C-alpha cells in the first residue's frame, strides 16, 4: 500500500537528497526512499526520510526491508544519527523474541542523544525523544520515559507553527508522547497531550485517530463511560478506517467499546470487539489493559476460572515482563476479583498483600476482600483511608457500592440513605453498573432491594443476575459458642455470661476467643454485627460500626 506524502514535507528534504530518494517519496514509497538514501550512504537524507515517513516505515508491511537496510550501518553511524538507531531498535522490538537486540540499538540512540548540539533540529529531537520515551517504557523504565516525553513535548513547542511541515503524521507523535506519560503514571497530563494531538488536527489528519482512540479507552478504564461513549461515537465514523480500528492504533478504542458493552452486561458484543483487535500478544505494550478487559469479560460471562487461566497464560507469554512489580500492580485488582469469584478468598488477600500499593483503587480492592471475609471494620477502615483523595469515577462507584453494603449491614439510618443516594447519582452520571455485582453475595440482595426502595430500580435491574463473587465457607459454631453468642447480645460482661451459662469466666474467655476467630471479629460489636448479618442471631441492640 503506497503512502501519501505531503508535498510540503517533500520540500523540507535536505539538499543532499538524491533524485531517486525524492522520486520514491513522491510516488508514496518511503521504504524505497530509505534504501536509496542508505545505498550512497546519505545519512542526512535517510534521517529526513524517517522524519517525513516515520510511521509508514515502521508499519508491518515495511518492517523487514527497513530493518535489513538499517542493519548494514556501523555503530558509529547510528550513534551520530540517533533517529536511525531508534528506528532500528523499534523494528527489532516488534519481534517479541529479539528484544535484547532492540535494547542494544536503543542504547546506541541514547548515546547519540547525549552528543546533540544546539544545531540539532527541534523536529529531529522531538522524534528521537518521542521514540526514546517509547523505548524506555517498553524496557520497563517509566520514570525515565516520562522525562524523555516531557523533553519531547518541549521540543515540539520549539517548532511552533512550522512543525506540520517538518514531521509526517505529527498527531501520532503526540499519541506516542501521551502514551509514555500514561504508562509513567502521569495520566492527567497524558490526557491533555492526547486532547492537544486530536484538537489541533481532528479529522483533517487521519493519523489523529491514535489520540482519539487512547482518550476513549482511558476514559472507559477510568469509569467515565459518558465521555468514553461520546469519543467512541466519533471513532466509529469517517474518516477513520477499519484498519485503524483493528490495529495497534485502535487498541484502546476497542477496549472502550468492550467496556461500554460490559456495563450493559452484553458480553457477546464485548467479545466481538476484543476479537476484532489485530496484534501480537507477545509484543503489544497494551497487554495489561487488554488482559484486564478480557478477564472482566470472562467473569461477566460466568467463566471466572477460564478468565483467570487465560490471564495467567498471558502473563507467562510475556516472560520476565509479566512478573515485573509495575505489571503485577496493574493486574492485581482483576486478579483479586477473579479469586473472590472462585471462592479463593485467601488467594485474593494474598495477591493484594504481594502486589497492591496504597492507591485508592487498591484500598477499594482490600475493602472488597475484607467485606467478603466478614471483616467489616477492616473494610470500612480501607475505604475511609481514601476519603478526600483524588480517585477516578470507577474507583469511586465501587467504593460507594461497598460502603453502602457496609452501612446496610449495620441497619438503616441517615448515613445509609446518604450513601445510597451518592451511589445512585454517581452510577447514573457515569453509566456504570458492574459495581453492584462485585459486592459479596450476602450483601447483594439487601443492596439491590435498597436501591429499588430509593426509586433506582432501573440501576438494580441491570444486575439482577446476582453477585459475581462466591460465597465464603463460614466455620460452624459449636453449641456452646452459639450459647455464648446469644448471651453476648444482652451482656458484654464475661462474669455475667459465665453466671448465666453456669461455667467459669476462663471457659467463657476460651469460647469467646474461638467465636471471634470464626466470625473474623475483634470486638463484641463487630462479632454481633457479623452474627446478625449471617442470621446467627435474630436481633441485637448493639452499637455497630
């Protein structure tokens, strides 16, 4: 497939470029232009060809011939022309089995960058820094990647109004820089860069689809489903192509489509969007996002075991990268939910202890496991730890669903009503529904009933299939432990319990210790709350959390 090269870009070629190079670019064959420049070799012209047709040359149908041509260059030439070295590294990195060689060429490019002078064109610096940031993030160095991305943005600012005449497919450059910022943890800044990349060019430049796609997917992952739906509507139409929606550039668009379908509980549509993606699972950098959405799809389809198995297969496929701390952190939330869905409550807690940080989402994950195992006070403590902290809409809705469930365990009241109204408003605003089905099974019915009573039956109706989590197997209480529990409702005094049951205070102490352990409680009030919720006692006047 021939590439369309803007005539203005052709005018920016160096004076040394041969007629053969110029002719190849005019007929839309940048690979032939690169080969012609390297035969001489005219490395300035080769660099210009890359600047003009960077994304065309790195496309699948050109990768082999471009790599073969660039490989002939000695290391000294690559160091003095870092854009050539960076291109070669990216071409090797696309082959999941040859990443060690890619790292070598990335290293040569980095050496070249250090030798830059003030005369190095800002357009070349922007391209190299963008590619360096991509290389660093692919090599698992997010902090350095963000630094290069910020420097790349600064270089773009230097070009000002002439930048469109110097760099081919400039919107994709914004998308690359935004992606480095996104994976480096600067999500808000990344979204600003994507907005910039799309708003400056919009539908006038078809390569701005990358930024549109990334915005749609990130908003969907964050739980901003209204904004995601708006962006997806644009991405479905012209001038965007089916190839764009299927290839790497459309990955986050497809994830947005799948997540929108899942919030409607339409797993069939979600599967179709996931299957429409065309990529190599061994090398695509978005694999953790893909894995999370695929696993959630499997969970909602009723196949938690298969979803977990496929997720772990993907991790194994990625080798050492799959076991890095950063990627384990990205996958810990869905892993913990899948274990809860399978009834592996200890495994859910274990992966959180190993891989979770202190982010609001991870505190919500801990709260979910605590609530599922009956540790209501712990669940509330985790949720209260994120009060006042910045959190995305998805985390907020899940936190409100869990806190509402906790409040309902304690009984109706003003605080319970406030939480339920917050939950209803936030679900309506964000168009999220999945959160209801990720509360423990014993809380699901009371929560849905409460929403119906509050006039939010439409929200509850979409999740009528029940909780996606499995019931926990509760230890059975002995006859004596049940007797202690019944007396505990009326009195907290060990001596009074002993007198009523005609046993010694030490015997009561032993039974209470066993009772608390089986209930997962640490205090009298917590033990009574849990017992009431499990219907081990009929009523209590005890204060509850």
